C-alpha cells in the first residue's frame, strides 16, 4: 500500500468503526497518521479530550487499518463532540453510566 492511496487526516478528528469490534461506539482519534508495525498499517493518534470520553482522554491509541470498515471525519474536536452529543444526549449517557457503574 502506498502513502498516496491513504487518506489524509491532518488537523481532523476521525471516528473509526472496526470489523472485529464488539463495541458499536467506534474509536475516535485526533492527530491521526499512518505508521507500519510488524508489516501492518495502523492509524496512530490520540484520544481527544471530550466530555463523553473523559476516562480515555489524551491517551495514545492505534487501530489496524485493515480492520477499519468505515470512518467519519470531523473538522474539529468541538464538531465531533457536538454531533455525538446529539446522537447520545447527556441524560441518556448519564443513565447508562449509572446502570453500569452504580
């Protein structure tokens, strides 16, 4: 795979959905770039600091590019958080967290 055939995620926030994931929520990365490890291509970046993901904010993360089924590109962290908050209202998220973690 050549670098010309890979998308450019510079200055964007990207939501990835993975083929073998048990989570329907996907993985969100900012500062995403492509790197090779052990002969595989990964998208490497950082989990953005967002209200809905405080527990993993600013952690380094990577997803295997060959496991990505689809992705959404947001112009900014604020755009991503605004759109996700419309999908998952804060009251709903709060109720789910309360059920899961008491």
